[in-house]
C-alpha cells in the first residue's frame, strides 16, 4: 500500500493528508445507515490505512457522536486531524437553514465539542455563510429540470 501523501495546512499548520476522510456518508445522505459497530469498523479501517484527516459536520446526523465514540474507545484523538463544520441545519419542514452569526457559531461549537467528546477541534469552519445566498453561489433552489 502506498503511503498517503501529506501537505502542510496553510503557512504554519500541521502536516495533513491531501484528501480528508469525509464522514457524511457514515450517518446520512447515502442510503441506509449501518449499525454503530459497523460504522466504527469503517473508522478503524480508515485509521489503519493512514487516513487521519477526518471531516464531519453538525448537520450530519450522529456523525460527531460516532467520532466521539471512536475517540473514547481507541484513545487516538491526538492522532486524528479533526475538522467539523457549522452553519447548515435541517428545518422542521425539511428545508435547509443557514446560520453563521457569532452567537450561533459559539453555541454550535460548544455543542460539537460535547458531541465529539473533545476539548478542541483542529479546523472548525463554515459550510456556507448566512451572509451569502444560495443563488449568489450559482445554486438554483427554486426548481429543477429533470430533462
């Protein structure tokens, strides 16, 4: 197996794998969710393969809780570069709500720290700013054309 290539994150940041391990699919979005034990095995295998840049988000159902459980079981928090995101949430009507005001960010970060069971997050970043509209990003949310 070839080693995973790493690069420095920013000017003074740590060496991290070039490609992060996105955790959305472990808890949402891509079909039926496996058991907790099966998903923990996926995290074990990612770690065994040298993938140590894990990227989650508070909106990915129980993804942060799952990572927190993995840290608790393995004690390997210091071996993972942990990134997680904020700003998107699912409304009661099933729509997407965007929030990035300072009060929300503080509350969301506190909640993520608790769910992850950690004292720090290596990279905490915004999915999309509430100061931007979806249309300004070139995303049409009003209707779709299936043709």
